[in-house]
């Protein structure tokens, strides 16, 4: 059975992404959040439908919602989906 994306799982994923993959979070903001001028981004939360980022553009922080192309089935699906999104964003950059 898939591990559901609870608030605790969301916190764990966000901490990992922000601590270890900050460049990927910034790329999500640019490519999927339509913020190509973003200079920083922090993943605030993730749920089955999408992720909420705090994105810095021109020194001001704004919330950006990125919707997934499918409802996530759990934490493992989130992992694979984020990797696939990163690969797609890099390929189109």
C-alpha cells in the first residue's frame, strides 16, 4: 500500500527538496510555475494535486502553485513525478 501524502510526509519531502535539491525547486518555479525570472524558490508543501512554492522574483516573495498532471498515489509516486518533471524541465531549457 502506498504511503499517503500526509502533512508529515509533505514536510519531509519539502525539507529534503529544499535542503538537497534547491536548484530543482527553482527550476520547477521557472518551468512549471511560469516564473522564469525567479531567483529563489522554496517548496512549502506538496499534496496529491500539486505543490506550493514560495518564489522570489525581483526581491519579492510570492506563492506559486504548480499542479501535477495526475493525482499522486503516495510518497513514492511523488518521488518519481518530481524526477520526471525535473528531466522534462531540463530537456526543454
